[in-house]
C-alpha cells in the first residue's frame, strides 16, 4: 500500500509553474569612447586652430609695435623742431631793433649833433625794453629794499647810518624776472651798522651771498 501511494504521488501533476531563464541580449552602451583615430583627428584640428589664432595675435602685436615706433620717431622729431624754433617769434621781433641800431650807428659816425644821436639811441632802447616786457621780462627794484638772497647778490657791505642794516643802498647790475621767475639776480651793495668797519656783518647776522657766474 505504501508503494501505491508512492506511485500515485509521482503520477500527480504539480501546481507550481516551471521557471525558464531567458538571456537578455546586451545593448550597446551609449557615449562609448571614440576610436583613437577620431581622437587624434580632433586634437589635430584644435592644434591647427590654436596655431592660427597665435599667428594672428603675433601679427597684430608686430603691427602695433611698428605703429608705436613710428609714433615715437614722429614725436621726437616734432619735439626737436619745437625746441629748435621755440624762440623764432622773439628773434623775429628783435630784427627790427637790430636794424634801428644799424642805422643809428651809421648816422652817428657822420652826424656832428651828439644830442640827436643820443635821443635816437634812447628811442631804440625804449623800444627794446617794451619788446622784452611784452614777452614777460620785467626788472625789479632793489634800492631801499631789505636784502633778499632770492633776489640779490651782495657784492659789498657799506657802513650807513641813514638806513637800517642789511638794506640795499646801491644797484650795480639790475635784476630781472621772466613772469614770476627770477632769471637774473640783482648785484647790489648792502648797508651795515655805521659803527662797524666795512665788510663786518652787524648783530652777528651774516649776509648770504650768491655766487655769480
């Protein structure tokens, strides 16, 4: 009976489905690396583009350098011409006065009237002064002024009782300013205390003198 059960058990169908394993075919991966030949071609193209860009920058740089060199030469030439001809206007305005001096010297040799000759020279002198003043050259007064090293060169100290010490009492050579700048110092004689011998500063205050060329 046991054998019959075993046979019956083997002959009964089972309710569980059978499992079948079906293999899924492999799909090609997206974004796969390019072949070495394609990579090499791409790199070669990028290199050629970079070389062309570098050559373009080099050409621009060379042209800018050449333009700057031409500008520099032109500027230097203009500056030299400006310096060379800077006094052209002043020199041109001096020529008529030179002509006046020439005519005056010629007539002075022949004239016996020295008074008229002197008046002619005086007129030329006044004309010359006005011309210099029109270009900014003006003299400055020194006599009676306190000695100032910015304006005066002391040639000598003289005892004086009528003026305070360190006062300009005589002008040997006039000083001039070009607009606001002193271009020539006046050469002067300066007073000292009358009780001191000449050349000895009063009150222990030494006068600073400027070396004149």
